[in-house]
């Protein structure tokens, strides 16, 4: 009986220790899948963001994902979909091991691309709903010459 208890206890320790080890998120693989990836200001696939902006200006349906790195290296996701009339912005930080898991969404009327001294800053305008601050505070700057090519 004691050997059976030890065997079960050993099996539980092995199974539980396997659950506690997690691999770091692979931002390079995300960029290869087509995500626009922002790792501390280094932006991959920035041309895809400009394509999305052009489609927005021409009322062509499109969708993109922006994956950003937290300070600790965990991913946060912005799924952005344009249906020809409005932009739906979804935020998900459920993979952030150091923060409170949040999933929010809002609808915005426009995407703004503004030239800055360092490049182009993208933001949303005229966001509405319970989580309108999600869109109204979003900014992503693509610096001239700093894009990581993929």
C-alpha cells in the first residue's frame, strides 16, 4: 500500500512540475505569422500597419494584430478589424504573467497616421462605449529606419 501511495505521489509531483514551466513567448514567430510586433520600440511588419491604414482610407475591409511586449517580455494583443465603416479594437493581456488579466474592446471611427520627428505615430479617434479609453489612449510610433525587417 505504501509503495502505491509513493507512486501516486511521485506521479503527481512530475505532472505538477510540468505545469509550472512555461516557455517565453516567441515574438519572432508572431512576426512570421504576420503580426505587427512591437518589442520596446522595435517594430516588425510596420508596412502591414500602413497597408491597413490605406485600406481604412479607401473603405476596404481589413484586419490586423499588433503584438506588444511588456517590460518583462510578456505579450499583449490588439486585434483590429475594419468592416468598411468602423474599427473594432480588442485588447487582451491574458498572457501577461505580471499583471491582472484584462480583455476589453471598443469601437472607433477613425485611424490617425501622424508624422512625427522620428517617424509615423498611429492612433485611434472618436472611440465609444464602456472601454473608449482603450482606443483613445492607444499609440504606436513607427520610427524611421528602426523597423526590424521580416
